[in-house]
DNA sequence: TACAAACGTGCGTGATAACGTACAGATATG
DNA sequence: CATATCTGTACGTTATCACGCACGTTTGTA
C-alpha cells in the first residue's frame, strides 16, 4: 500500500527564491537597529562597500561573510535565512486532504507533498470484507522503508509475507514495508487506521 | 569551508563555529543518500569540482551556491546550517513505559524502541486547558527532525515559534520539529491527536 | 549661510569562488 | 586478466567576491 513518490519540484519549499531577498532583509534589520552601513561594517567585520552591494542584491556573499553579517545583526545565519524562506508549518485542512478510494478502501493523505519529507502519513478506512493491495497499490515499498499502522477503530488484519496478524482497536504494528504485505477487514464494521511510511534507505 | 584567517579579522562570536563543518555535513548527507559527487552535481546544479572543494573545506561557497547544494540534498539552506550550529538538547523520554501522563497531557508510544527506526509515532490526549511542553518535555527535537500531527478528536492549537495555528478535527500539520513548538487545548473537551516525528539528520 | 561630518555607492584592483578538463586509482564487467 | 566505467581531486582559466578609495549628496551644527 502506498503513494507514488512525488517528483522534485522546480522550487522546493524552504529554498531561497532570490538571494536578493536576504539583502533586503539585511537592510531592513540594519535600519530597524538604527545602524549605518559603516556601523554594521564595524560590528560585523565586513566592509561597508560589501554590505551595500549585498543589500542592493548586486552580489551573493560567501557563507563566511554572510555569517559575519548575521552576527553583526545579533542573529545566526540560519535564523537570518529563515526570515525569508517559505513557511515551515504546513497546515493541511481536512477538506484539503487528497482523498481517493479503491473499492472498499478509502485513503486520505495527511502529509503535504513536500520535497525531502521522509515520512508519509495517511488515514485509511476499510469497509467490512475489504482489503488493501488492489491495482496501483504495490504490496511492497522501496528498499529500506518501514511502516507503522495504528488502529483507531474496529479490527484490522495485517497479512505480512502470508502470515496473518490480528490487531485490535488501539493496537499498533511496525514492520519492514519492502516485503509483501496488505491489510484486511474481516469484521462486520468499518476499520479506521493511520499508516506511517518512512522513506527507504536509497532515494533516487 | 575553510577561509584562511591570515589577512582577515578573527571571526566574531555567533558565526559558524567551524565553516568546514558544513562541508563535512554535506559530505555525510550526500553519502547517506548514496550519491556520488557527480550525482549531487546533477541534482543541485553545482559542479562536482566545487562540491569536492566545499566538502574538503577548501572554499566558502556563496549563499546562491550553498542554497543549490542544500536543495540537491532536499533541504533548505537554513536547515542545513542548523545541523552544525548550537547543539540542541535531544529529547529523551524519562522512562521506558509505553504510557505516561504529565498533568493534563497523556502520552502513549505506538512505535517500539527498535534500533534504526527513523520515525516515532505516539498518541496524545490533552485535557481541556492543558498543553504539551512541560518539565522534561523539550520544545525542540534534534536537528533535522520533522513532525506531523493529525487531530483525531477535538480542537488543537500548535504554537510554533510563538505563532499560533488552529487545527480542527481531521486537520493535520507538518513542520520542522527542531524549532520551538508546543501544543495546547483551549477548548472545553479533550483533544486527541497522533504525532509522527521523523529522525533527525544528525543520526547515522 | 557656510562648513564639517556622515552617508551610500561607483570604480579599480587583488583574492578567491566556480568551473571544465584531465589524471590516477578503485570498481565493475566480460 | 583486460578493459570500461566510476570516482575524487589537481590544475588552469574565467567570473565574481571583497575591499580601499574617492565622489556626490544629505544631514547636522555654528
């Protein structure tokens, strides 16, 4: 069971869209602190000329120089950069979740398609008598991946390499997801569970 | 990324403790992802020659190039830098029991303490008016870790770097867990949610 | 008003980042 | 074993970072 890996997008979340954003940020912080270019130059150890070029977006400073500038503004470099990165928090509202259904198997993606996200969280509902592992739903994942399933409601059966494992409400199970497996609902009530799949060891 | 200090002022406090630490970090991450220098060059748009120099600490790349390298590693530059900045306290549960409570916060570990497990899944109940992040519960996790929370019942508030995010039942949220955060229940009914925390990047 | 000081930026220059090419060693393959 | 391919790095070249100096403009002061 699982979702195909999202392909890398042109501008992943958190990447600087334009390094001149950092320059504008430095200028704004410097002015907020009531410093001139020469003031900041003295505090940071970077020349006023360079600071002017950076603020106007005319050059991309090295990490060493950028760290000095951040220090002159009483910040770490990572914190300075974070001010202009895309937001770290991604709230996924219930009605925004990507949902799909295959027969008696209902799937709801709970994690956003962020590049570099090494875990996939999804909610599942299995109607009575239904099972996962239909068309387009591989019984195995990429090598090294692992899965944890948590039963929220009802009864769940994990069939792992042809061995059956009974899970009651509140139980959880962790296993290597790169081996053949699927889930079944043999009861006469729907089963709800959350599946957490970690990225494999080799990422292409 | 070793800058010779012979002609420059000693680096002021607050800068990267060791520029070549970033290079070593890039090398460790690249090898963990099983990439060659040429593989990463293709993904990041930075030449293999340059990557080799950076990893060996022979040069300090510009912010523009460093951002490309980070992107090739599926990271933002600020996260890459954060891995080698001020050491963070690693959260560690005080006892091995699978269930425990702190005031109005009830926690249940759902994943077993398996070696090499790169994800931690836990169920939480917050009584009305309660919050996470009390004594012995650090507001930050190890560098590079990420967290996804799914609201199963009730209303939840995420306070992330002092910004509040409202979540209704069924909503989910994903964020960098190595920055200050905690959860609150401001409603008059209990809140149940599942938290999924991925291992940090610092681990082997 | 005149003058001094402060400010941001253009210009030229040296240092170094960034890359392409080629090499030697390691690894894979028939 | 011989050959091909992959890998990391040395070297030379080009592009650009980083700076000192000087300029024109703005601001402060007597």
